[in-house]
């Protein structure tokens, strides 16, 4: 049974869908796709732990390297199994300069499978794989939108302290009749409400520097809970302890909360420092019984990264959650 969710409160949207013209395509095979790596805590048959259902999260991002404009395609997938079914969600966003557009949102149930983290097709969402269950492309075909994300060669991969995987890759995106190339991130992780992962960020500086930052917990700013990896001119860098601060906040009235619009992330020894500011946001207020409502958001960000005496301009996105 598919459940089309009600529209949450959304800010900072415009009509980018007009750029995504529909076109006729031969429908390829639709089969499940394995994640780039199975989180360590997710092996075996899905189970409900102490009444808390585990959520499997898969996020795939592609950023264009076109210096004249900022273009990104973002797919966010979740799967939450129990003994009888798997609740699934899929979201797609397009970022063009400072404007986010939500181009797809759906929630549905699927039968229980041993590997619930696999990405499954649904309605106008098609998932295409090649040999060895390698993801070939994600295709969205709707009357007013045609969007494809085509992963390419994996450049490097990292593993998180709690089993998540992060694959840096090349790739392409097709928006209507336009094709753009860029660099992307394919990440997979899982959690329960008691040990939920926190925010994450993906940053690029041309083809010379790519950075993944994430928090494996929902600890507040200043806790030193963040982790980071980077690829700098083919070098592999790892920052196991990073402290994140929110230098600037703005009120998000629909959720009655403040949300960050600037981020400062640094290693304790000063080896690396990242300064980011928001350049466009898509925020949603969820449902809740308290005075403050949950927040889900994606931010386009621009800023700098300082490392070994060098200063690199970066751009990218931050995924932000307040439960």
C-alpha cells in the first residue's frame, strides 16, 4: 500500500520544475539496489530492538562542477522494517544557485526482505542496476518532470565509527534535456531513535577537494561529536574529532525553533577549520505534540576550508535535523 504524505510546511521554493521537461524513455529493468555498504549494526534479519524500530538511511548527492552556477541533485531514502512490512520514504530535491525545489516525495509499504536497506522502485520512481547490483541510475518520470541521477566511478570510500559507509564518486545528472557532470556522495547508515545519527555535510572545491562531515549522534553544538574525511589532490585525510558551532541562527516560525544559518567546524588542534554560511534553504516542520515541532532541512552552503596554510573556497549542502 502506498501512502502519499500530506504536504509539510516548506520555505524557499520556486518553480524550478518548469526547467524539467518530460521526455519519452524506454523503461529499464526495475530491481532492488544494494547500498554501497551494509552498516555493521544492520547485519542479519531485521528486528525491532526494545520496541524501537531501526531506520536505514541512504542519501545520494551530485554536485555540478560548473563554476558559473551551483547545481545539485539530492535523493534521500529511508526504510524502517518490522515483522510484517517495511515502511519506505523517498525524497528528491534540486538546488539551483540558492533555490531548492522538492521534485518528488512519496511514502509506501513494501514486503519484508532480508536486506531492507536496498533501494526499491515505486510509482514514477525507477531504479536501474547493472552487474553485481551496482546502481546504474535513479530515474524520475512524472508528467511535468524528468530527472535522472547516474552514479559513475567510485573515487574513494570511508567508513564511520558506527558502521556507516560514505562513497565519493563521479556522476551525471539529467534534468529534462540537459545533462551535467559532477562529483557526488553515496552514503548509507542506520539508527534507532535511541542512537540516532545527526547532521551531515558534503562540500566540494572544484575537482581538487571533496569533504564529508557528519555527526554520529544528536549531541548539541560544541560537543566535539563530528567526524570528517576529505580527498585533497588524491590524498586521503581523516579528522576523527571535530567541534561544530552555530555562529548564527534564524527563527523558523512554523516549528517555533531556531535553525542554523552559519556553521563553524574545527579540529581541536586547529589542523582544519570550516566556515560555512547558508545560501538557500528548504525547511519543513513536522508533526508533534509539544510546543516545538520537529525540523527537517537541506541547506545550500558556501564558505571556506583552511588546512595546512591553504584556504579553499567550498560549496555544498548541509542536511539538518531537529527531532
